């Protein structure tokens, strides 16, 4: 059997990674919603604590027992200066987003999540990581209009759910930028396994307080549901862990643009499946707003791509000019007239 061409092998691997990420991400969303509504496990903070505990245990086994992944040495200063802020943000993201599923439909949440790239851009500008590009203003305006239409079209929308999801999206944007800023500033390089090894315990500790205040009064019921259905919760925790691995694969094998496009495709699929599974109403105005958001995100990615290509071209031109100047100076300094 002839060997597969390296190019096509790379394409197949990239598509496999995208498929794995889309499947695991959609499965986590749908299974979490099913647990909290159909299964009546309405304890989002506790569920997130189980995810973090499971992820840390698996990461510990991979790193410390099996030694499949090397453990980077991190000082206490780096933990408090970088790991702790990221873990604290992550705890807010997870708790708020999971609580939002109690109040909102999966479809509505996925529509709102489509605007995340724009929030990341604004937070990046605020942190000084990116410069504000006026060319992106009109695409951001299109996305904003789409989000407004989506929200207005949701007849039975819960204000509490909207606030929770909004807080989750803002802190997710902050977390993503903090990973870029704090980890690089501290000189820390982590992959998703080592990230879970260090971040999961911090996130777990941060979630403990809201779980104790709002959910642990039903601790007996929680323990009864978990011990009575161990495979259901083990499957849920495994999905959450696999999602992190899929994110690592897609980042390593594809571009950010591919991930954004795949994310929109995943949102559309999850919306369709959730509408059928949970018999949730899907309003025409919200769908129209979602289409506007998709168009806006597509235009935003296109403009970002063009800007990055222009910046790359200008930098390469500067590099081309610099050696020419140096060579001219060398030639002149070696000429008889200069001697």
C-alpha cells in the first residue's frame, strides 16, 4: 500500500483534530445541560469541582506516575503571580457559565458565545497586548447589532442567566489574555496537561467557597446522586478532560482562524441538536441575530487576517532593506576613497 503524501497526511490530522474538538466541546455542553435539567443535578459549582478534581488526578498520574509529560518547575512567586490569577478567573468562568445553563437554553448561550473573539480583542487592547485597529470597528458594530437582536428575540430570556453568561464571557476573555500576558512575562511554558496540573487545584479552591455557600446544604443529596450514578458522573468528568486535550491538539495542528471557523460550525450544530434534545423554543428573531453575528465574526476574522498579513509584509520589507544598507556601508568603508 503506497504511503500517504505528507501534505494530505497533515490535512487529515488537522481535520481529525478539528472533529475531535467540535465533538468533545459539543458533548460537554449538551451533557452538562442534561445533567442540570433532565437529571436534576442543579449544582453547577459542585459539578465544576468534580471536573477540576478529576482533571488534576489524571494530570497528576500522567506527569508524576507515568512520567509521560515532563513537569516544569514553577516557583511560589510564579504561582501567585501567574497561576493563581488565571485559576481565579477560570473558576468564575466555569461557575457562571454552568449556572447560566440552569436559566438559559443551550441555543441562546451558544449564540452569545459567538461574540467571544471581539471581547478578547477589547481586553487585549486594554492590557496593551494588541493595538486598536480602526478597520475593525465596523465589524465589531455588526457583531454588536447581532448580539442585541439575538437577545431581543429571546422571548423567555432570564435576566439572571444573561448576567451570568455575560460575566462568564468577560472573564473568559480576561483569562485568555492573562495566559498570554502573565505566563509569557513569567517565562512559563505550559501545555494543557501541565496547565491542569497547576491550574486545576487553584480553580478548585476558588470554587469551594461558592459551592459551600450555595450548594453544600444539599450535600447529602449530592453525594447520593453521585454514588448512585457513578458512571454518569465519571463520563461527564471524562468529557471535560478530553475537551482540554482536544483544545491542545487543535491549537498545535491548526491556525486560530481555523479554530474560530470551526467554533461557529460547532455552535450551529450544538444549537440544532439541543433544540431537538431539550425541546427548547428557537425564535426566528434570535436565529436572524445569530446569522448577523456569524457574518460579523467572519468579517472580523478576515480583517484581522489581512492586517496581520500587511504587518508581516511590512516587517519583511524592513528586514530586506536593513541588510542592503549594511552592505552598502561595508562596501563604502572598504573603497579606496574612504581609505
